[in-house]
């Protein structure tokens, strides 16, 4: 008969895996993907390097899990903000502000998610999550068009432009903080996004 783990063992392994992912996320936020070696992550988690492979078959698999967890949370937050009932232009503005402010409050992790050099597997995840951001923006743009508060346009193209521009604007401030104040950057970024969508800028 094959050995079956007890519920207590399953809970222990799940807790150990969650701890490992949390510590790996902290390491990535501090030093980036390239320097987040299995040894560095294991040291941060207080385990032997070999123990990492009890939970993930490779460094790439661990990196993908870190990315999915962190990026997934940002997509979830943006989706919640954009889904609040109300004027589509106001929701678009608020969503961009919340997304950017969260990035600027956790610069190391945000830079890792948006731009830091990473393994191909993480790069593939980036593309997937960019599509998710784009879909969220596109839905609000289409709603704005339907409500008559945004001009006729291709919502998918506008959303793609917004997704790319927001990431590009944030890259330098995330990688080299201090060049401009957070409030000034958020104001400029939000105004740019509204102009891109054809909305009036307050």
C-alpha cells in the first residue's frame, strides 16, 4: 500500500511551503530575481538549500510561484477598484492611482514584477499578467464609451497603451527612487492616462 500523508503532515508541508514563498518574495523584493538564488532563499527561510526542492522542482518553478502570487494580488486589487460602481472615468483614474501608489510603496517587489531581468518562465508570466491588466482597463474604457463619457475608440488598443505606458512611467522611479515626489508622479501619470483615453483632465 502506498504511504499516505496524515492531515497533520499535509498541514505542516503546506505551512512550510507558504513560509518559503513568503521569504522568497522578500528576497526577490530586496535583491531581484538574478540574485535570489536557492541558497539565498533557503537562508532567509531558515532551511537547508536542499529542502527547497521538497516544495519546488527548480528555482524557476519557485520564481514563477512568487510572481504569480504577487502579481495576482495586484490584479485582484486593481479589479476590485475598477469594479466599484460609479463614473467610469473616475474609476479609471482611481484604479491607476491605486496601482501606482501600491507599486511606489513596495518599490523592490514592484520593480521585480514589472521590469527586473528574470528567467524566461517569469517573462512568460509577465506577458500573461499584462493581458489581465489590459482586460481590466479595456472593460472600463468600453463602459465609458457606452456611457458617453469617453469618445469612440478601440478599447483594447487604448487598454494596451495604458498598460504599457503605466509600466514604462513607473520603471525609472521604482529603480531609482527620489527623482520625483510620489504625489507629483501620481498626478502626472493619472493625467497622462486620462488623455490617452480621451477623458477630460481635472
